[in-house]
C-alpha cells in the first residue's frame, strides 16, 4: 500500500515526518514477513519499528503535556495498547515460532489509519488551538 493511501497529512511537520517514516518501516517489515524471510532479519526490522514507534509516541506524549489536552489519558492508553499488541506478536514469533498472520497485519493497518485520523488529527487541532497556530 503506497504511503499516500495510508492517511493524509495532519499539517504538522514533525508528526507527519514521523508517521511517514513509520509507514515506510512498517511496509518494509510486512514485505519481509510476506516473503518468509529468515527470523533474524524479520526480528531486526520488527525491533527497529517498535523502537521508532516508542520514540514517536514519546514525541506526541511530550506535546500532550505542553498544554491542557483533554484526551491525553485515553490517547496514551491507545499508544500502550498498540505497543502491547506488537510486543505480544513479537514474543509469540520469537519464542514460539507463531507466524505473524495476515489478519494481524490487516488489523494493524486499520488500527493505525483509525488512530491517525481520529486521535492524532484531533490532538493536532487542539494543540494548534492552544498554541494559537493557524
Ligand atoms: Fe501518531
Ligand atoms: Fe497518537
């Protein structure tokens, strides 16, 4: 799926750039999984994606704390949900050789699209309003 089909820009350069990077890394990982690449390669790419996601969530969450953001608690819970989901699949794959199913990949894509077009979009609007950015 090309980047442009994933979701549209939030008009917030820092966040948009990170999202772009994450989609790129996510699609690279999906390619490795679909090609049945060796475990070591898949895990390397998986771990790299997870650490980039952690960094991205930290960036957003630091911005949450810079103003009175009402959805902060729920938005963070969403972030933690995704990380738990990814970690569970990672462990099942790494420790028990359970394959990362196409169901999981579809779920992930849909989750990310929904998250960006609801929580992130709304957060950016609130942030700009609070900071007086047009
Ligand atoms: Fe985000
Ligand atoms: Fe977010």
